C-alpha cells in the first residue's frame, strides 16, 4: 500500500478546472489517481465563500497545517503550561488527564497530543504509565467448579444507576505472610478504600466489612469466589445489601477493582510482604488513585465526585 501524500498545488488546479466543467468527482479522482473520498473531502473543506479556488484552497491548507504544528508546541511556548505539565507528568498524570484538568478547572484548551509532544521533547516518557509499569498478568486456569450454595452471580446484578453504593471488592495478597490489603471501589465514582488486614479469616473479614462500610450507603457488592467470602450470607446481613459473585476465573467481570489493583501495585509491588506496607504507603496510593482527575467521570477526581454525589443524596 502506497503512503498517503498531501495534494499538491498542481492537483488542486486540476480539481478546480474540472469541477468548474461539472466533471463528476469519481472521474476527477481517476484523472489524478486519487481516491474519490480525497477529492470530495478537498472540495468540502477548502472552499472559500462556497467557491473552490486552487490558490485559496492551497493557502487555507497551509494555514491549517501551521496552526496544527503551533498547537503541538503550545506547552513549550507557554511557561505556565511548561511548569504545570512537567509537575503533573512527574506525579504520573496521563496527558489526557492533564488536558481534561486544564479545560475543566482553568478553561485552557491544550490537547493531549500537544502534551505528548512536549513529553517527548523533554524526555519525560519514563513517567508515563506504560513506561514505568510493564507488569502483565499470567495465564489463568480454565477448568472450574461453580458453587451451588445459592450465591448470586454478576449477570443478575441490576444495572448501575446514577448513585453511589455499588462496590467491587478484592484482595491484594502476598505469599510471604497472611497479611492482605482489602480494596473496595465504588463503581460510579471510582472512589477507592484500602484496608490492611492480618488475615482472611471469616471473623476478620466480617469485622472489616463492619468498619469499612459503617455509615455508608451500600446497595450491592461484587467480588470473586475467594474462600474468605464463603460466609457471604453473614456478610449480607452486616452490610444489608446483596453480594454478587464473578464466575470462577472470570476476573474481568469485576474489571474496575482489578484495574485499581494494578495502580495499587505501583506502590505495593508483587513479592513484597504486605505486613511491611505502612500507613504512609496506603495513603500515597489512595492520594494517587482518588485525587487525580479521571476521564471516565468527566475529569473530576474520584474523591471530589464521591463527595458531590453523597452530599446530593443527603440533601435529597
């Protein structure tokens, strides 16, 4: 396949002459050896006052390309943007998050493409997520048994409404000790809670559920088939809400908390003993997860959005 090239001035002159003679677009494309879509797009985008002129169309295209290149240098040409983008990139914000934050909070339009260009020019790529977190999950087992104890599975879970209280729950474990991190994520706002537990015994999990969800509105919980949740009927009584289970080895059915775990792993890497995780480590992870703007919730931070929705429900 040949590489696409921009139309030359001579080709635009041919388009002008033939179009004035009412030659159909497909025949113009055949004469120039171009796609009919290319000719049609050229005539639509580069008319001036409803009339296609080769010289004016060529000038219009050059101006558009100049503005595009200038916009890609927008960060480097503005000292305020340079400082802000550098600071946020080093805090591991993505270019999309920075762009959305600038538009929402400061009413500054700066595309993620321009920020990527700046990151490349300043050799800051090492702060981008896929540069500093290259860990991938291993293969999953295929055979499994389905528990027949009356538990409900995620396909019976009601659709998510515009309210908080629907959570996904999972553990981050370590082979070095029995200590675990309990990770809880609100499905609507993405607000995350992390609690360090000494083990996954039923009494420990029951106590943790009582503490974590105390004073909170809980409408549903989705989790996996971890043995820690075998007393799920007791947990439902504690939270006064139904618990739904993923099918065995179908972790993508609770993809939100799985993705959140990957962010937590940036602060608590694998093969680290969970017992050595400090309150400061957990606080840093929660600040990173809850205080960054997220595109999926309109570039609000999960903490901000959770408080906003919760206050609306309280007033209502």
